[in-house]
């Protein structure tokens, strides 16, 4: 008995109810609150903010809850909300040398102005599962020193720059930075758009690409000159006022990679830069981003284009996990019509193939007789 | 800024701009037909209501607008557009996303506007050309996409050089400008793909 | 801490007015340059990329309160994604919806063109996954853009001819490339090539939206659209050996339904509205009596 697929609306409604049920889980276990996610799954929240391109911890936490912990789904929720927000303008460039630093390390100098500050890091933890956590035991309070107010810590790259050992940083231009969420991306893309695409890009994708550069696919000899995490002020220019107005603070992670030098007959040898900057505490992402940024500058720096990480179109077209997940998962949608078209052709080709075989066989018989 | 720059916009922007857009889409998809615009905007003269409605529907901060000498003679039109659309006004026609022309006789040649490139032919000017009406003595006989066989349009007044320039514009295809003709309450369009043919030279069916 | 700022109400048809303006400008340029893919700043929509975000943005930019919307996927009004998109517009725009092709002013579609001939004034909006017809021959946008600019389409003909050399047929059965008004080679979206002849000289306006790939293109009414072919291998469409089992239609595109594991199959119209209209008019297929669908 043929029963046409009907009742799509009911099926969808029921599926969504079941989804809500599964999200809630066992009702004898207290429901997870948004505050708990906000306070205790902070790195997940930071990743969702960073790849969701929206600095709002509470919405990111809500998205994680709604997505049952699926971070790409949560990023998608945040993006879909972000796109409905009005755009008031662009802030002034943030000044990370005036960051209220919570963590700051350099792999290039043992000691340096401002010092090294480990901060909240998994580094040097032994990765042993902790039974105390399983029992919800409260941790010992941590000892932290109050950071001196507005302590300017110079960036390692600025120190190198003072001696001219690293290429200049470009500096701010009059031109407003591009925004790939407001205009279609065209190639070749400027570094502003590339960095935006990388900052929004999937951590796993950038991690793999960055890793590939270390393994020889466009090796750039990177040194982590500095990784810093902390809060920076967001300032805007108000017409008629000759001083910037601070409208709030955000937490960011910045990574400055210093890479192999280059020079020419005219220019002295200098280190080159790779840059990573993301919302919140996303250190792995910031480092991978800096590696990819440097690899993508291959053309500008006159290097041979040999590896995927250097291929701007390839990297930028595939870095976005919301786009990628949508298109991969769209294969779930019905494709009966196209499949039928392929079936019809395949059957015809098979019939022709069999006919030819039969003809050949009869020809052979005739020849043999 | 003139005080009347603040008035005369769409009363219900979402609904009204959608209606104007659909009229435009229809006109652009069927060259030779005219589409009526309902009650819309009241721009300061010499910008006519249809041209004002088209600009209020399509122009914004991202679209530089060129105004011809007649429209820019007083600041009222620029002020009105600035307030209602936020569009920057430019004096170079080659920079314009939209160009409003109140004096077709004195307009710059079509080739002076932004024509797009072979790679990006869409990056070209849309002209909004004010006319008195579509009952002129000289027909433009049109063929091409959007037209079943041939269509006639009689916009007036237009300069004598217009037909020749339109042919020149077609020769650039896929580059070229697109033209919206705006009478007081009706519009028609001449997208770049349209061809001018001689009346006696209708294509065979 | 404040409550999450979740908006209670969205703008008409979801998109904000500025976004609509941007999309409308792109649509007008697309109509003016038939077959050319206009880049546009596609927005993130509350549905996944690849699931019709391009078509949804085009529909949202053109739809008005008086429109009557029909949404089909695979020709059917009741496939889940069609249901979902129709519900989206019913909710965000409050427009009337229909399943009848003849009653619709806007038809958003994935993978089919309705069997019922379209009329002047109707707009068909296609959801497009990969708008670039040359993409599978040359993955780089920078290259394909130049090929379109130079009207350099030799590669496409080479590909089609290689098919003939290997299989004796052009092995492209859907998303079959067309040339629009003698200029641009265009991907008609993954419609079966069966539907290609309906693209040309249609009284309706056809708009194509690719959200993830950020492109909009168009075929105005009464535009010349030719499916690429060769003199010795002219373009031809699929034919089905048997008529629709439910309505008896011949010359319609059919879905194959597997009835059991003993090789029994049923062929039925993919266009559900067409099939229902025919049955309502008294047409009856060979298997209609035994197979009356339960709904």
C-alpha cells in the first residue's frame, strides 16, 4: 500500500517537541541554568561569542543551552540573531598595549617589560581526571594580585619594532575596514577582510591549517612573540568631540607571531608578522589564526604559493563553520528529483552496455562459425 | 537644511517601498510596459514624486547619488535625499550608483556614468530619468529580454541623441547603464539588455 | 543580570529594510543582465545555509502583504523543508499561502519548475546551492569570473563532449547548463533537465538566490534560454516509460516510489499540485484505486 509522505507540519512539530524533551534530559536532575553555563563553561561561551561574531556572554550561554552543547549549532543561533541587529558604526581600533592583562606570555624573551603572567591556563596542568570535580568539591580560592590600574605593557612586537627588526604594523588607514557580513567577499581580499574571516572561522579548521604550516606545507618559522589575554576598552569617536568616548570593555585574546625574516636589495632583513585576535579566552584559536594570517600573506611577501594554508580562496571559502555545516547537512534534504534523473540515465547506459555486449557476443559467434 | 527636507518621506516605509520596488521590478522585467506608483513621497521640486519614490526605495548610505544641474541648483533635493536615504551626493557621474536627471536635454552622455567592468558589470549606474509622460510622438521600438516580440515606449521629452546613445549602451553589453524613466506617477524601464529596433524591422516570430 | 535580549517581533518578512534595499538593488541588476550572477551581501538567516537561504532572502525582499505564496521542494508542497519555509513566511509576513500553482503570485521552489504553465505577473524564486555553472570544472572564483567576462566557455563544451565520448550521452541530468540570451552560461539550479525547456520564453519572471554563495541572478520573461548541446548530440529531456500511476499524466516528471523488496514500483507525478488537480478533474491512473494516499 502506497502512502504518500504527508503531514510534514505535524511531523516537524512532533520532532521539535521530542528535541525539547531530549534537551531537558532526566527531569529528576535539576535543569542547567544559563548562569551556570555563563560561569562554568566559559571557554565554550567564549568560542561561541568569537565564532558567532557577537560579544554577548549571556546570549552565547543561552545558545549553548538551546543547542544542547553543540557549539556549531550555538554559533549558528548567535549569528542568526546578530544579523538582525542594527549596525551603528565602527569603534576606534582597540589598543591592546593598554590591555588590563590577565595572562601574558612570550616565547621569545625570558623576561621583558611587564613580565610573564601565566594566568588561568591549562598549560602545565597534568591531564589527570580529577575525582574532586566529580564530587563538586569547591576549589581553594586562588591568590591574585590586583593589577595596577591602567598599566601599559608594551607589546613584544613594539619592542622589536623599535629596533627595526620587524616589519612595521601597517598602522591605521583612513579607509573604513571592510565587513564581509555587509558586503560580498571578492578575491583577492584585503588583509582586513581576511582577518575578519579568520576571526569568525572554525577553530578546528584553522587549527588544522595552522598545524599544516608547521609540518612543512608553507613553513613560516613562527615564534609566539606574545600571547595576551585581558580586557580592553571599546572607544568610539563622537562627531564634535575631540576625544574618544569609552562605551565598554571586552575581553580578548591576542596572539602575535613573529616569523622568518625577509629582505631585499633595498629593504633590510626583518621579521614578519602573523596576527590573531579573538573575543574572550580562545588561545588555541588566536594562535591558529596568527599562523593562518601569516601563511595567507604569501603573495604579498613574494613567497611561492604551494600549500593549502596560503590559498586565500580555499581558506576563506571554507573557514566558516555555519556555511560548511549547512551545506554538508543539506544532503539530508530530499533529492528525489535529481536522483531520479540519474537513475534514468544509469538504467539507459546499462541497457546500452548490455546490448553492446550481446551484439559483440553474437558477432564473435558468427566469426567462429 | 530646508525645513521641508524632513517631510514628504514614505508614511509607511516598509509597505510603500515594497510596492514601489515591485513596480520597478515589473518595469525592469518587462521593458516597454509602464507601472503606476500609488501615493508615495512628496519630494521638493524639481524632483518628481516617481523619481523621489524610486530613490527613497533603493538609495541609502551605500549608494552614491548624482544629481543633474537642475536638481542640484538649489540644495533642497540634496537635503531631502540626504535626510530620507542617507545617500552621499556625488558630482562625478562615474561614481554614481544612482543618477537623478530632471533635464534629459542637458544630461551627461550615458557613457559618462559608471558602466561596470567585464568582471562586475553590475557595478554600474542606474539612471532615474524624469520625463513628462509616455505619450510622446516618437516611439522607441524595443526588443530583447522581457519582451515577447517587440514593444513600444513613447517617453518624452528626450534629447534627439538619446536613441543613438541607447544603441551605444547596448553595444557595451554586459557593461552599461540601466535606465528608469519616471513620469509624475508612473515608471518604465530601459535595462541595458534592451535593443532598439526600427519599427518596420520587427523580428519574425 | 538583565534578561536576554530576544526580540519579540521581527520586521515584515524578517529582513530589516536596509537588507531588503541591498537585495532589491541586486535583483534589479540581475534582471538587467540576464544570466549574470550578481554578488550580494547575503545575510545569515534563521535556517541553515544550503536549505534555501538564498531563495528565502529573495522572496523576503520582493514579497508584499497582497502576495500569495506557494513553496515547493522536489515539486511537492508537503515536503518538510517546503512546509518549514512556507510556515516561516506565514509567520513573519502574514501572507496568504497556497498549494495551487495557478493561484500563487510568488512560487519559491527547490529543484523543480511546476508542470502547470506559469503566467505573466508570477515570479518563480529558485533556491540555488551552487550558482556557478563552471564551478566543477574550475573551483576558483577568480578564474570563473574571468571566464564569464571573456565569454570563455570552451571548457564546458569539452566537459560535455567528454561525457559523450565515454557514455555515448551527455551525462548531466540535472543542473544542466544553459546559455541565456546568447551571452551568459548559467546554472538553472538542480532542476532536472526535463524542466530546462520551461526556462526560456516564460511569461513569468524567474529569480535565483544562492545564499551561502552570495549570488542572485535572473531570467526575465520571454528571454532566450538554450540548453548547451552539440549538432550531433542535440539536447533532449528525460522521458518516462509509463504514465503517472495516480493521475495518468504522460509528459510529466515522475517520482519513483519503491513499493516492496520484490521490484514493485510506482511512478507518480513529482508535482503534487498538478497531480491533485488532474485527479480532481477526473483523470485517473492505473494504480489510483489501489493506491489512494491516506493523508
